[in-house]
């Protein structure tokens, strides 16, 4: 099992066979093949670089003279003693973990990938000669792979020369042999140790950079920036996220493209809502309306995505004799998903959608006004962010405290929306605060948010199931056993919804504590002693104390 690998760049353009002979002499290695082996390598990852971020490379290798493709999961962190999954032989490139047989490789990929698909992020054509340092029993103690690599960008006829290199691989238990070979190679002329990564170089040739996309907000703000400047930076990043996910949504590559697109829309709407005076009213009204429209046109397809993702779990929640009866319902979901996909593509190709993107970007990228009309525009963002986060937090607490066991579902939905707005503000302005403090607060908020999300999702899905049943009936479905299974599914969802509702008080009480308030005060620089001196704040503190908000 490989434990560690060291890469050496080879300066000259000598033939690989010449290099193989020189390296064999220097390291006392044996050339395992006297001819060059041709290997086509495809690097696989998700669109958001889940494997790269975890320090993993997933390779699909097709070798000359070998049928099928070999998928190798390699943990690239130097010196790691983690055991890699076994190599698999497949007939074709996998698109999801479901394309793999069950086993260690499946478990590792499925855990890392989630709902995302595997994409070919780079391709390399490699000419290779293998060498090995053997013991007296002819067992391999150390491996050496000599390579001449060419990147093969998609859609290009010409390959790009990435040069020659040598990969020295240690095997567990034979570190001394590895170290000795490494020293010998260091003395060879034209051989130099390098950190150059063939994966990164091959990806860059495609026009991307490893790690160039993340659904997380990665805008770095400074506290002294003007509010309108900071908000434009955040909104521009969200517009970029929206646009990067259009192609994957249209192609239906995986459900996370549409999900990330909708998250960008919600973040943008939340920021415009909580920072109204950062921009002219006409701008806020115009683009809030357009953002709401994009959210609206993407909702039907996302609803179907959620049902299809959850279908295996929902099906398995039924008694065995009812499970097979849900097959027509899944066919119904697939048919309507295809129809809604076509509708959304039509919207994405519409003049309105193109105009929204063009005009929204033009506004966000134009120079800041010298004399802005919006009163909040020139204020320092650090000061304003403090106030907006604190105000949204207080609103969340007030709304939560007003909810009783008899409150309607709509009240919990409104509280959920406030939770989301607070979460988006914390994420948008995270660079202004301590990472540790922000992370701690968001983790506290997540506990409440997950409960409210479960309650709302179950409420919506149960309602949607009734609507789907009606549509299926109108479309000619007459089998009673199908509707019996769907009604059982609705019953299960309503039971889960009731449990989530019962759990709300406990989740909220965990969040609405003096300790969490103290954390928000520290984050937003709200000095309680100063509030007690302000007549208006003093009155608010007194009111909050009566409902247990402040101790």
C-alpha cells in the first residue's frame, strides 16, 4: 500500500527509455517494462471540488492493452497512513456513486459526494515506464513511475506538453528503501524535486482552477468600506454563483446546481431586504422583483427534485407490502420533472432572464456614486452590519417567544424566514468578524433552523402529495393501491411533522439563552451597560427581561 509519493521534474527532453536506464542504475531498481505504456487519465471531481477540498484525487485510467477503466482513489496528503480504497475495474466512467459496486470505494465516494455527480475535470495522456526496487525474494519495496504527460483539453485537437517527471512511491514498512532512493535521485543531474501537480496543471489547461467554485460566500470585506461597496461585492458574488450554475441546471447534471442557484437568489433577496437603504428605492424594488421572479420560476422543479431525492427514504418508511405500489408515483415524478425542466429552460432562454442578468451586473459593476441618494450608502459597513445582525437576532427572539403550542404553521414559517435572513447576514458579513465566533453562533442557529426546516418541508410535502394525487387522478391513474400508498406516505409525513412541532420549544429554548445573547452582543459590539443608560434601550431591556430574553 502506497504511503507517500515524491515527484521529480526531469529537465531534459531525453527519451523515457534513456531516463529509465539512468534511474535504474542510480537507485538499483529494475525496469519492469522495456517499452512505454500509454495511459489515458481522467481526473474526476464534483463541480464544487469536494474531492480536491478533502485532499483526494479520483482517477479513471485507461491503459493500452487493458480492457475497461481503472478507478483509483488516492489520498494525496503527504505522509498519510490512511488506507486507500481498493482499485476497481469498470466498463465506463461513473457519474454517481450508484454506478459503483458496493464496497469500500463506494462508501468513500458516496460519503464525499452526497447529491453531486462526478464530472471529468481534466484529461491527461501519459507515456509511462515502471521501475521497482526489489528485495531478494523479488518483492517490490519501492515503486518508480517515469512519465511524459500531455494535457488534453476538451474540444481541442492539440495536446499540451506538461513535461517529463518521475513519481517515487513508498510502500508501508519500507520507508528506509524509499529514503535511500530519494537521496540517490537527488544527486542525479537533470532531476529536481518539485511540488508541481499534474492535476492542477491539467485542470488549468481547461480554463478552470482547482477550488474555483464554492457555494459558500467567499467575499473579503473591510469594516471601513462604504455599505454600498460591500453590498455590491456580496451581491456580485451571488450573481456569479447564479450564472455558474445555469449550465448544470439546464443539463440536469445533478440537483445541487439548481439548489445553489436558488441559494444565491435567496441570499441576494435577504441582503436587499435587510439593507434597504444601501441602494436607491427604485433599484431595490426593481431587482427584488426580478430576484423573486427567478425564485418563483425555479420552485416547481426544485420541489420535484426534493421528492425524487427523498423517494427511497419515503418508500422505505412504508410497510413492505405498500412499497411497490409507489412505482407509478415515481414515474409520475419523472414525467413531470422532465416537463418542468423544459419550462425552466425556456425561462432561462427568455429575454427577461437575459435582461435581468445583464442589467443587474451592469448596476453592481458600475462606479460608486459620489453623492448617493440612499442614506445608508456611505456609512461604514462594520458599524451597519453590527446593527443589522443584532436587529435581526432580536426580531427572531421576539417572534420565537410569541409562538405557543396553539400557534398556526404560518407563524413557524415566518420564524424560519427570519432565521434564514439572520443566517445569510452572518455568512455575508463573516469576514468582518472572528471566524471562531461566527462559526459558534451559526452552529447554534443551525439547531433551530434545522427543526423549522423539517417542520416546514414536511408541511409543504404533505400538501404537495395531496396535489400530486389529484393530478395523477386527472391524468388517468385509477389503481386504488397507488393512492393507498400515497395516503400512507402523507400520514407518515404528518406524524413526523407533529414530532418536529413538539420538538420546537426545546430547540428554541436552546437558542434563546442568555449565553447565546451574550455571544451576539460580543459579536455585534452591543454593550449592555450602555443600553441601560439609553432611555429607549432601557425600556426594551425591561420588556425583554419580563419574557426571559435578558438576564
